[in-house]
């Protein structure tokens, strides 16, 4: 059974700051990991994914995966007010492609 | 382009009453379909998934049931609502290959009183 923990629960940063969000998972057999972003009252939307150890960058967003330490992170460079949202990490569980377990999320507020 | 439509947008129901929520996906054949539930301030929790018509797998037991009567339709229901059923219900689809992202519908906000 996959257990996904996110930290911090909430975060307030000034515009232009570098933001780091963390996620730890329990199922060492997990194969793929996602970050989703959910603006208030809206549906979550996929942000980025990674399937092997290492780093992946897309624009201002970088994700990092370390399967040995069961750790997964998201870094936002030059944070903008529009980045304010709930950030959810997710990993598959039980070796299944269809079972995805989400963390509780980190609520990010970027103040201008 | 694929579209996902959920109905209704919101519901206010009495404890003990029945419930039926629906979801339709257009523009994609044989998608994987999912139901998720998010309590206020809570974790997004997977309830059911389906990889083909007529087959539904339950992930957690919450006195809810799901059915997939057509390739593009996913239904979530219960005969008797509980207070604990309140929350945000999200339908999602993904392609039937490994490691594919979920595309969520706009969700249904359910209040059980």
C-alpha cells in the first residue's frame, strides 16, 4: 500500500523566490511519479512527471527523483502569483499503472 | 480533441437518499476511467478505476459503487448517502498505456445534510 507524504503543508513565498516542495513515498516498487497542480475550486491538472532517478526541467519547473531515498521534489524558479495553488504529488502503487496514490498536497501562496 | 464532462456540477442531498454522478468522455476510444474523491482539506483519494466496458475495480470501500455501461461513460452511485460522503468528486481519464497523465473533469461538489 502506497503512502505519500508531502511537506510543507503550506508555504508563503514572495514573488521571484525559488520554491521547493517535497514528497516522500513508501512503495519502493513505484515506477512513475507525477506532480499535479490544483487551483482553488478547480480540477487538478498534470504538471510534470518523471520515471527514472535524476532531474527534469521544463521552463521554471524542475523535478527531482531519488528512488533510493524514496524522495521526490518540485522546484519552482522565479515564483509568480499565478503559481499559487495546491500542489499534489502522486506515485503509482502495487505495480499497477492504474492505481495512483496522491499526497495531501502543499498549498503554495506567492505574494506580489 | 478529447473532452470530459461531469454531471451534475453540484448536489445537495439528504442523508439516506440515493446518489448518481456521471461522467462522459468524448473524442477518445477505450480510455482508462477513474473516480476520485477529495474531502474538504483532504487527500485526493482514488475510489474506482476501469480499463474496459463492464469492468470496474474498487480501490477503497466507501459504500459507493461504480459502473461503466459504455466505453465513454462512468457512473458513481450509492443507494444511501452518509454525511461522510460530502466532498468533491472527480472523474478522470487516461490513455491505456503506462505512465500516462490523468485528465480530470471539472468535478461535482456534493454536500450531504
